[in-house]
C-alpha cells in the first residue's frame, strides 16, 4: 500500500512540476510579444491586432497551469502565526482540514470549466476582441487542465499530510521538509 501511495504522489507531482515549468515558459513569449507590441505601437505607429489577445491568453494559461505547482511548492498565501509553532502532526492536521475544504470547490470548478470548454468548442466560439478573432477553446483547455491538476495536487497533499498525521513522518523525503 505504501508503494502505491508513493507512486501515486510521485506521478501527480511529476505532472504538476512539468505543468509548472510550462507555466513559467509562457512568460518568455509573453514578454517578447509585449515588447514587440510596444515598439510597433510607439516607435512605428503600427500597433498589432494580435498582441493583446496573445498576451491575455498566455498570461491566463500560465496562471492556470501554475496553480497546482504553487500548491506543490507550498507557495500559496497562508496565515501561519500559529501554524509555524505547531508540531508536524498538528500542521498536517490543519493542512488536511484546509485541503478538504478546498477540494470540493476545485472539483466543482473542474466540472463548470469543462462545460465552459465544451460550449466554446461545440459552438465554435471566438474571442471577439480583435480582428484576429481566434477560437477560444484551446485557451479554455488550459483552464480545465489547470484545475484538474490543482485537484490532483490537492489529493497528493492530503495523502502526504495524512501520512505525517498517521505514521508521524513523511512518505517521501521531499515532503519531510514541508512539515519540519
């Protein structure tokens, strides 16, 4: 059972890490597109019709794909004035409570975002923001993917915290640092 849990956690965290790196990689083209737009607009009085849409799509994709990675790195905002002074099992208990509150909401959002994506795909929805007017379903795929990864990472965090709560130490060495 232990090896199955470790395998599940490692699989989720590997996918989450790759998504996090992909999210980070969106910042490079985002910056390049914005520099291009500013130079084209102000130096040559020739604004583009596509830069705004690419910018919001890349920024949104980066944000959605980075949510789970942020959780994995324990970088979400938390109020920890009492949490920091608790023993590892106390922190694990608080973490599990928080994750159990978050998980149903994330799953509900996954379902809603899936419907949002399907409507865009079936209806051939376009952005309507510029003359470029791209279809929006590829952008919305990142919403669904980001929240599915967020839900999976939440499950991984519950399992990691549950191990600390039950057996008193982390299943995986990296997670030992999180509660030390």
